C-alpha cells in the first residue's frame, strides 16, 4: 500500500501563505495520479488540485492563481503552495493518490471525484483567520 503523510498545516492570518507537503513511498508506481482535497466543517470534500503522472496539473476554478501543486524531482514529495489565503480556505487538507489496479481501478475518472482515489493521508489542518 501507499503511505501518504501530510505536513505543513497551521494557523495563518488572511493574506498569508502556507506550503503543504505530502511524503509518499519511493516505491509508488510512476503512473499514479496525485491530488489535494480539503474538507471544511459541515461541507463536502472538495478537490483542490491534481497532478497527473505526465506532470500536467489541474485546479479548482475558484483556486486558480492562488494555489500551486508540484512534486519534487525524486517524485517522493507532493506540495501545495497556498498564497493569499482567505478564511474560506480553512479546512482539513488531504493528500490523495490514485494507484491503478487494473482492470478495476484505472484512475481515468474525474479528478475532483473523491471516490477516484484509493489512498488518503491523515490530513493536515489549515486555519486562516
């Protein structure tokens, strides 16, 4: 199984920045789709951004220009750079991965659908005041 461990959350004032990190197994297959989700109290989980195995990224429309997803060269750490944070960004942030398990799990569905991902981290809290 793939182990995902998030870090970097915390409390920040509106307008500030945070960078979340997600460490995952070096053995993670190359054709994995990674993403960040978030969930605020009383709300559904929301897709923040996704990074495909070919390096392409996609973002929630409301977050474009403020958030940036990236990966280190060794492909063992996923990042989420969050700038110009707003109180509405307060949520638990989760690092997730879709690891293909053919033929059942193909990782080809909508990137923002939580059910597409078969591995989840424990989450890291981000609070913006």
